[in-house]
C-alpha cells in the first residue's frame, strides 16, 4: 500500500494492522499529490535518521478528508531499537494549546462566558494582578479578558521565562488552583491588549474550563473531545501498559550525534498534578490528524460535531489588531483563537505556504499545518530538543508542498 508500506532508514515500517489515522486511505494521486514528491519527503526523514540528527519520525499528509501519506522512519529509542510506527506516542507540548482552545470555545458556544469577560469574574485571584513598571508595579489599564488569554495578549509570561522560573510558577507537581495562585503573584509584563507575548495563558484557560464546565479539565477533554473524535491515545499521561510506545526525546550530543534527555521532572508516564492546557498532552500522528481534520471540516468529523462552522471560521483567522500583528513579526503571521499561527504574507514565510494556512508546533519536535483552501493537512512528529534540528520542519514542508498539484 503506497501510503504506509515503505521501509525507513532503520527498517521501520508502519504495521499494516494499524488503522491509518482513522481517515479513508487512498493513493496520493487520487487527491492530487505526487507519489514521487512524497517519497522525497520520506527520504529527507531517512537522511535525518541516518545522520543521527533525530532518532525517528512519523509524518502524515491528508487531503479532501483522505489519508494519502503516513510514514514512520527510525526508532522510538536508540537503545531499545523499537521501530517508530503510527502508534508511537509523542509529547506534543504546545500543540496542546489548540485542543484547550477548542474546549474553551465549545463552552463559549454554550454561553458559559463571553470573550470580553474579565478573567477575574471567574478566577478572583486575577483581580490582584499588577503590571511591572520599572522597579515598581502599577494596576493594569484594564482587566485581562478571556480573549486576551486565547490571543496571548494578557501580559502573562512564558513558562521558561526568568521571572516565572525564579518564582516557581509552573511545576507538573502542583494542581491548577495552585498554578493560578502562583501566576498572579508575578507582575504582568505589559498591559493587557497591548502586545502578543506567548505565555502560560492557555493553562489558565484550563482552570477556567473547570470553572465553566464544573468538571476536571482532563475529564472534559476526554469526554467532550477525545472520545467523540476517536483519539484513544491522547491525554495527560501514557498508561502503564502503553509505555513501550512512548518515544524518547533526544538532544545534540557533544562530539556529534544525539543523546536522550528528560525535559520534565515529572515524566509523562506519571499522571501530573498539573493538567496543563498549554503543554501537557501526549498524542499520536493519527489522533492529531483527526483533531486537525475536525477543524478543517468546520467543527465536525464522522458525525461528531464539536463546534459550529462559524465558530471555527472565527478561530482560525487572525484575531490580533493590526498594530499588534505588525509588532509581532512585521505582519507575516497572525494569531487565531484556536491558538494557531495564521499565514498573512506567504512571500515572507521560509517555506511554501498560502494565505490562510494555520497551525502550530511543540517544543519537543512536533508540528501541524492546515490549509483550508486546498483541504490539506500536514503533520510531522519527532522528539527533539531543540525542536527543529537543521530546519527539518521547513525542509519537510517544502517537499510536501512540491508534491501538491
């Protein structure tokens, strides 16, 4: 079968018994993709494995709701030699944010909140936030709104920032209420609504989802998103009997090659106290393909409707003001409520793309792109730190784009 039956550099092969992404599988030509072009993309991944820049990868391309390409190369762990497969589990880090955003907007449709509601209406701790101003602090010019959290215009900071690390804001060993209590103790970097600053805002959203729904965040995701979309391998922990499927994260080794690293003190094989809406999920390529297809299909997949089409349209378009968009990166990319980059100026993006394509990535080497105009989804998952060794993402995306007719 053209979509799966190709050996990788380490002899890895997607098992033919695996459901290929839960989407109808077709040969690439059926949906206007060049098989030879996609083979070049696979060869690129093989080269990265052979040159010990990554241990392995899983990638998929779907078009018109059909799976045209699903490839596994290399191994999950160099010491054990377990081949990568479509069932390999990855730490998807910031690709979690889009899932959290969908959960929030489901509750927005249910009228549990308004986008311009102050966060303090639901989390009173946020009534105490202040803004850093030189050596002192001052009150913000206006409250942080829910939409600020979705757009990263809240003034909150990133989990790896010096300020948050010094204050020990984030740990996988604390629960969401404690996280909220920690984050409001650190001054905002600027007034809400004045700048895009990628941040821990999405984990605050996870706590809001608990307040709005009356359910634990992880249960809401499981019952309202993962089960309806048939995403059995997505969650906040890898079950004990599935640990053999979890891929190892690798970083560059001194003298060349790669070495295993553990990014978190609480590993993903242990259920964390912090169900983290910003970076907490593990998933597989087939699972995330179904999530992406739901967005591309305007909020529904295989009879399960999560969102209205008009809500999805609002989520995947640029929602930042013109001034903030320009300041963020010169107007090349916007940002949507779905917690995705939105292409505004393809001529200045370092890989082939089109206006309106959206997607996001994860700090351990995962990324997805959705192109509504061509009904195209591309997903690449590795486990690498840094996340993009030798520009593997741009190079892979370029080869996939060259295969599109």
